[in-house]
C-alpha cells in the first residue's frame, strides 16, 4: 500500500514537470523523495543498482555507515586531487572516504574572473544541479558565480556552467573518470535525499600540506601579488578543516572578499620549510605596461576556431613537450602569461614557472607564433589583454 501511494506521487510529479510551470514543479518536488525521482530516470536507476553494492562494501571496509548523510568535497587544483569526506551525524567529525585523481587542469592558479578564461574557480561552492544527461557522462553543477564571484568577477561576463563531470576532458570544469563520477553522483544523491540540500565543494589552489605544491603557489604569488589575501583565506579554511574535521566557517564581506578565521599552521608544516610569500617580480620586457591592459571587457579574445581549437593546440603542445622533460621527470606544469594585442596578435609570452629553460623557450615561441585571434573588445573598441594558461606536460 505504501509503495503504491509513493509511486502515485512520483507519477504526479513527472506529470507536473511535463505540463506545468517550472515554478510549480519546483514546489511540488518536495512531496517526492529526491532519490526516488533519480531512480525514475533509467540511466541513473541502472547506475545506482550497479554502484550501490560496491559502495556499501567500501564503506564497510572503512568502518563507515552507509549511506552518508553528510558529504564534503575538497578539490586541489595544482595537485589534481579531489577528496570525498563523509559523516552521518551533525555532531560527528568528517572522515575521509576516498581521493580521486582529477584528469585534467585548465587555466592556472587563481580564481575564475571572466567567461572564457579557461579557469577552474577557486573558492567555496556547493552542488546545485544533478545532470544525468550531461555530454560528459554525468555531472554535478556548482553554484558559480557565488556571492563573492558576482562582486569580483567581470560584471557582464563572469562565466558559468562549472561542473564536476566525467569523460576526463575540460576547458574549465573539474573532470574525473566515468566510474568516479558515478560513485560521487550516487553519494551526493543519497546525501541530498537524506536532507543535505547544500553539499559543500571547496576548491583550493593547492594541498597546503604538500611543501612542493605550496612552493609552486608562492612562485605564482610572486607574479600575481594581488591574490595573496585571497589565497591566505583559502589557506585558513584548509587548516581549519585539518584541525577540526568540520566545515570551515566562511563569510563574504561587502567587497566580495572571503573572510575566514585566522588559523596557525601546525608546527610540523612550518618546519617543512614552506616558503613565505615574496615580493612581486616585474618583467620589464613586457611591451605594454600593466595599467594599459584591459581588465574588464565586453568580449574576450577568441582563438581561431574557438575554445575547442585552442584546446587542440594546447594538447598538441603538451604532447610535443614530453621529450623536453628533464631525465627522470614524468610531469611538469608550466604557467604561461601572454598578451593578445588590439589586432589579435600574441605580442608577448612568458613562462612564469615550471618546466626548464629549453622547454619554456619552445612554449613561449609556440605562443608568439599563434595565428591571429579575434581581439578583445570593450565598448566597441578592440583592446589588448593579458591571459594566463597552464600547460601540463606528462609522460603518457
């Protein structure tokens, strides 16, 4: 009797979505359990049937209670890792369930500030969409732009459509394997069904417990000193969770800045020799002074053929540079900055960090030899703009 009544509610909800207004449909979804609605979708139903037993066994092996009522996701851009933390009571401490390897990295360190900059956001987000019909197998949407991004990003073109998804490809999202996104989708669906409406996803520049990653971050901050306060708050939030295994408290002030509790790094991490932030280094060879470069534009530069063509260019360049890796080296991240002038020509390219001298020179030349872009435009006038891009070189 109970099953029949619940099925009737589900059919009513599906009828609502097909024929009534989205507003009414959104209101009515509360009468149907989220997980039951997901199971009404053939693709998701099959996946849940296939994945649940394996997840239950993995939880049991780690002495975790299935299913998790609360989920917390931490992603580290430079380290290309994503941690999945779980707990079952509000008063419990989060426990690590699994760490996924992120397949690819687009853009560079630092937050996302405009559409088309290929940047993965950094900051504090939550899952706001479950998409079983994604072009990338499955996807979980993030609430980018969040309140901070809306104040600090380009007002007319902040960008959007940021997802954790499958298929291992990206131009600014967080890609993992199809098997991993299936696991995460099931975990998130259960947590939402059990009442966690806002599943936090915190995206950090680096894993701050990895000295090599922090050294790379500090080299980046030497060039982009304006991000130092932002990254300091990210570090505070990271260590708050490390110390407490609780979600770090974060607020956004009237300027769009994150405000976090000041947290002292553990003594062992201080002893590890994490380098301090250095003074910003200038590059006198830059042909256009920084103050003459556009920061807000109505239209970003467009590579010939668009974003997909630019990704093909980056992928080929990455593959060509494998032979230039140092002996014994299997991976390198090269952070590039380059200027597209008002005519669409790349007039400046500089490898800020990563790689070796020969590799960096070859990448710089490849950038300056690029075909003409459609230039950036602001208020009807073509303007020069500086762009950033990370090149990942990895032995296949």
